[in-house]
C-alpha cells in the first residue's frame, strides 16, 4: 500500500500543470545536448552518448530514464548537428522524446560562440488499466481517462553556448510551447508543458602536471517553480580518472537539499565510462535506495579542421 501511495504522488508531481516536468540527470556535463541545442558540434569529433538512470531505486513506479544522443561538427567546425532520443517512465506514464538540433558556431576570442535551434516531437502515453492503480471511490471522475491514452506534442527551442579549451557557458530554453498534455478535455485544460530555462557553466583549472580541478554548475528554472541547482566539483587525474561530488538543491521543507551525488569516470582513448550514485537527502530517503546513473560515450575520431581528439572530461 505504501508503494501505491508513493507511486501516485510521483505521478502527480510529474504531470502537474506548473512544476519541474523534465527528468533530471546527475551527469549533466556529459549530456549537454539534452539541455542545450547550441552544444551540438562543440566536441572536436562526432560522439555518441548513452545514459541510463534509475531514480529513487526501491520505490515502485519511480522514474527510469534511457537516452541516446549523437552530435557532430561539420564544415570546419562552423556547424553542429545533433539528435536526442530519450525514454522516461514514471508510474503508469511512458514518454518518448525525439529532438533534432542545429547549431551555428562563430569563432570568437579563444573559443566558439554557438547559436542553436531545436525541434522536437514527444509521445506521452498512460495506461489507466494498470493493476497498480486502485480506486477508493465508486464515483466516475470525468477528468480521469480510462484505458490506454496517448498523444503527440511538437515543440521547439533555442540555446546559446560558448566553449574554449578550459571554459564553457550555456543558456537555453529547449521547449518553448506550453502544449496541452491532458488526455481528457471534458473539463478543460488542466496540465500543460512548462517552459524550462537552463544555465550551465564549467571551468577547468590546472593544479599540477597531471591533476586538474573542474567546478561545474547547472541551474534549472520552470515557471512558478523555485530555482534548482546542481553544483559539481570534480578532480581529473592524467586525463584518465575523474572523481566528483555534486550537491543538488531542492528537496522538501525538512531537508537541506535534494541529494548528494558521487561521480566516478574513466577515459579509455575515445571511450568514456562514468557512474554516479545519488544519496537522497529528502524524506524519500526513508523509502528509496538512492539513484544510479550510467553514462557511456564513444567519439568516432578527429573531425574536419581538428588535428587531434581531445580526451578531456569536458
């Protein structure tokens, strides 16, 4: 019964009209294309990135995310293209999102400034026949559909991204339209997609010949919701081993934040493998075993106009 109640709460939080609707990724630094279309083509070569996230493990119906992305520089690194394909499940809801990104990159002092556009199509489906759903009232609520329900919603967005050898800064709004995401229009529109704004920044500081320090931040804002922030500090040894710690703000009124996250990654030539674990600080810690996230990235080789493939954690 406890799992049923928690699942219902999670579903309400995920679909309410004004709230943080997009799923979160602890390793945002390796999934920048999801947050900002202007990131496309910022790496020296074409890269494929896969991510798997099991959030709040141990709670039935908690969010699970799988994602696959591809981005590449073209035309002597003046243009970038990218594709995101993501699947997210929470409770009885399943959501697939396909994004296409285009970025035009301008050479500026010590780096590139990119302007990006994104077009997306999202499938949203819910199975109201799921046996985990239990009703306590014999009355029919016209606002709640029955059976399997689904719809497609298009959207578009934009972003700005600057990167150099040791710095990146980005600002984006990946989805601008506030689409109706209700399945039943009998009682009018209850739920809509909400615009999300993202700001990200990172700096790489050389501490010694083989040791670098890299602080990074991701700020997230949705209309009528408070700012949220992921603040990361990582140490990189010999361009091979990355160890990091992230503090995620938010949580509930009785907690000091949403989570403390531990990251560890290794780089083998063009392959990056990274794992993170989130220790939940909110009251959900009483029911969950934390969150696990795995990232695997493969870069194909040096791009047009580049003399080498940079193996950095950047």
